[in-house]
C-alpha cells in the first residue's frame, strides 16, 4: 500500500465522525522505484492532506524527508516534487495494520492488500 | 445459469476462476476492450495523468488499461483470489483493497477524477447474506461513490443486468444518490457484442454533458479487424509467453492504430517494466 492510497482512504465504519487518517502500524515496509511524473505530483498537491502524509512517513520510518510546508500547485522545483513523489508512490507498507482513528477498528494489511471488509453490524 | 445465482462473489471468484483472468486470452481481450471503452467515456483531460477508482477491479486487467494510458488508479474487490492475481502475478501499478462495494467506498470526498467498473455492479442486485437489502446496498454504494468523486467527474460502469427491472433499480438508486447521466448500449443488434454501460455524472459537467451514443455494428467490423491484428501478434510468440513489455507495446500500437494517443507514446526503459523493490 502506497501512501498516496493511504492519504485518500478513510474509515467507513458506521456512526463515527473522525474517519481520517487511518493510523498505520507497519510490520514490513519497502521502497519501490517508480517513474517520476511532475504533472501528476502537482495535480495531487491540491487534494492530499499534507500533515497526514508527513505523519505516515514518520510511521513508516522515513521521517524528515518531506519539505516542512506543502508546496503550491504550481511548484517547479524538481527536488521538492521528487520528495513528494517519493513519499506518495515509492514508500509502501507490505504487512501491518491500519487502525480507525475513532473506533479503533483494525484493518489487517497482507501482501500490500488492506482488508477493509466490515462485519454486517458495522455497516 | 448466471454466476450471480450460483454463489456469493467471494466464493464464485475462487483461485480457479481467478486464473482465467491471467491465462484465458479470450476473456482478457473482452475485458480489455470493455475497459478501454469505459475509459474513453470518462472524457478525462487529454494531457494529464488522472487518479481513478476501479470498482470490482478483480485481477487488475481493467486497471492495466488505465496504467497504459498513463493514469494512476486504486482498485477494490471482494475476492481475495482475484486480488492475489493482481498483486502476485500481474504486479499492477495500482494499489488494491479487499472490500465490498455494497458497504460503501472507503475514500475521502472529492479525491477521484473518475471511476470505472467492468462486469461487477450487477452482483449488488443479489442478497447474498442475511440482512442484505439490494436497494440499500446499491444506495450506499452510489452515495459514497458520488462523494468520493471530484465535482464534474464521471463514473462509467459496464454491467450485465439480468432484467430491465434490475437496470431500473440500479439507475433509480444512482439518481437518488445525486448522479445524472444514463445508459449507453453498444452494438444493440448483436446478441454477443451487446454491452450496457451506465455513464454517470457527479455534478455539472464541463463542456459537453450528453450521454455518449452507443457504438453500432459498423464499428463492430472495425473492432473485428482490430482483433485479427491482435491475433497476428499472438501467433508471433503468443500473448501467454509474451513479456510484459511486449504486451504493453502491442496494446500501445493498438491504441495508436485507433487514432488514440497514449500517455507515454515513446517506448522507454520504463515501458512495461516490472518494478523491483529497492531496499
Ligand atoms: C467479471 S469480474 C471482472 C473483474 C475486472 N473488472 C475485469 O474486468 O477483469 C467481476 C468482479 O467483481 C467483483 N465483485 C463482485 N461483487 C463485488 C462486491 N460486492 N464488492 C467488490 N467487488 C465485487 C468480483 O469479485 C470479481 O472480481
């Protein structure tokens, strides 16, 4: 699971108000090189929650690799865009857990696949 | 018998069924053709990579078509066996989650530029568990899908409705959830090639806001020749044994012939590359 995915996901347990961000409890983390596309990174800047991305990088043991503040959508500095590309698409959790921030419901992650299935009484 | 009547989807799409989606070239060709048609109807901006949701993504066939056009995607599916093929065999670029679309879309508001679904949504018309109500599950699905889309985005869902009533129920719940749009029928006169697509709009569209016209039989001939060409490629090595790179390049050529542009027209060292972990 990439951090772009994590940043867009939320808990869908019924009857809660705080759904984001899902806490990350990693067991296995890896870094996989991905093709860099500055247009895509810029396009995502307007919809990512930057603080949650920084927090997620810390949870995965990659603290301090992101610029302090979220750049604007017309950012041109390649180093800055590459740092965000790296966080969004290259650092991934292979095994571990996601945890609902309000209910504490755990969603196991195996082989990079989060299990988001709810029991019928949680829908 | 329709598969929807035999077992719940997470049971029907077991390891054997999932294998077909990476081995059976006929199934793969049909799913890829429908995926490309759905993507076309999303009317995404030409020169930008978009972020797309694939609902009932299965083994990642439909997602692969998105990747080939330079888009990023995430997928959800209720079958572990199908997702295992996506991750372990196909090594898709998109991330996938094990999830039931009838329980709602587990994504924040306004994050997707579009959504596609190929041959999956008709499953929601069945009550597979005690307490399942198809209208309620359809509404929960459409309501959360609507909010996960950016304003003005589209969702194009190819599906196999069992009866006209089913189609009406699906469209009714989509409209209740806020969608406008309608049904596109491709090749209405052909028993085999006839396909239904729900083309849904989330909010006011930029520019042309009409439901696209269905394809007719004339175009069908074009698709047939296209299939023949794919066969030429197949005999020259076989799709099964072709490397990932060859497959990607072949599909790109298919696009170029159709006059479509692919996002990465030039073949580079990244084309069809399997990304190795870098520790
Ligand atoms: C015919 S397959 C198509 C897979 C893929 N879209 C393709 O074109 O290759 C239908 C898929 O829908 C999935 N599906 C059925 N019901 C579902 C549900 N309630 N939630 C999520 N996925 C579901 C099945 O597990 C299966 O993988």
